[in-house]
């Protein structure tokens, strides 16, 4: 099983030993991993919702698909859409938006967020699931089935998140307002809590336990636990069946098996053939 061989810094020694026994020890935060290329723009009739065919750009609205919005430190502006993930002035402009919800896309597509290797944001219409996340406007076009729109601050008006968040570990099924499952290694005890409430020095935080908890996205490992993401970037993933597992370096998972450790943990991880490591 390949679920993070290194230990995360700053974790209590007892917890580290228990984590290693579980196969759940977390690696140091890696350098940014380039996301897959931003999907190419879709063409065709827009779905119903408003504002159809327009992206908010400061006080203005850009007409899509002819234009996109570039957000920058010196202001926001509409520019012709050349299909790029980058704005014309890379020194001051940090977000390129060719859509802000599914109403800007052809039927069946959604508005996808991707991160460039430099850490700037880009949105463009593409197929579900998105490389990073689906973007939305509260009160606008609905998110893909299994997701709901949650308002955000900043350039993105909203992001689609799991409509019914839940996670399971240690025999508990955590859902609703307390949808994070915290598993303590030392006590071999699970508790439910609000997202972000786990003490990650002593526990592993489960924000999901399979792809079904993520509205079609993957349940990926990150330093301290597991959460929903469009791409696991070579990290571990949790699953109910092997179909929940992302490909790793182009290779499909070979199994979805219980994680090593106490049986009470009760979660499964994706297993890859030797050599199927992150590029």
C-alpha cells in the first residue's frame, strides 16, 4: 500500500509511532504540484441561470465566451479570451476567469477552477469533476449533482462543496454540522466534530472516507488527514471500491483495501502496484 511513507513534522512522538503503525503518517507539505492543463473552453448553448454568458469583473461584466475577466492588484478588466490560463500582465494580474458558474458553459459542462504552477487561478468550462474544484455563484446555476454552492470571499463568488458532507472512522458515521471524524491513535477512539476541529498533533482528521462523500471528487490525503479534492497529486486516497481511486502516474489502482492498524479504524485506502509513484 502506498499511502505516504514519510512523517509530518511537529507531531507528538507517540502519535508518530502510532501513525506509522497505521500507515497513516503524513508527509511534509510538498512543493506545489502543477495541476492538469486547464480544460479548453466549451462552445454551444448556455444552460439556464443567470447571469447567463457573463462573468463579474469588478463593477463590470465580461461577455463570454468572447471575453474573460482578469483580476489584478491594479484593478479588474475584461480582455479577449484567447484560451490561456494566464492574464496579459502576469506581474500584476493573478486570476483569469472565463466563467463563474455553469450558466456560462454548454449543457453538461461546469465552470472549473484550476491552479497554474505559479499559483494563480484560472476558471474555464469543462467536464465534471474539475482539476481542482467547481466554481459557482450563490443563487445562480446549480452545482453538479451531489454538490452545493458555498459562498466565498475574494474573486470567486462561490465554490461547489459536498451537498451532504460525511465521514466515517472508528465505527462512527459523522454527518451534518459535525461531519469531520477524528481518530485518536493513542486512545484508538473516534469522535465527530465540526470541520477543522481535530487536533492534528494527536489525531487523523477524516473529512471524507470515500469518493461518495465528495460529490464525485476524490478523498485525498493531505498533511494531517483526508479531504475532498479534484486531484490527489500522487498522495494517498480513501475508497469504498477501487473505482474511487485516482490514477497515479497514469496507472490505475489495483485494490481498495483496509488500512493497516486496528480494525476499529474501518477505512480503506487505494493500493497501487510498485513503481506507480507520483511523477
